[in-house]
C-alpha cells in the first residue's frame, strides 16, 4: 500500500516523464510536491523497492501496470 506522499510523487514523476528513461530532478520534484528533498529521496527509494519505479544506468522510469492501483 502506498503512502500519500508516495502516491503523490508517483503522479508527479509520471506526469513529468511518462514512461521515458530520465535522470530524476529531485529539487524540481520536491518543489512540485511541496516536500523536502530528503522526504522525496526516501519516498522514491521506497517506490523503487516496491517496484513502482525502475532504475537503470542512473536513469529511472515509472512502471505502468494496470495491476498496480495508484
């Protein structure tokens, strides 16, 4: 189950990048989500561990799946 912050960050990252592989801009995501960079990093790490984000060669993307309700 996603926390409110994780759900919000997932939407922000998806709306910024769709399913493209990109280097995440933590300061911009923090600004858009009105959270600290430390909170954003912790929540993004949690999303990676849960399989909502993929990370490869320094870039990330949202894993879109109909099974994942976010």
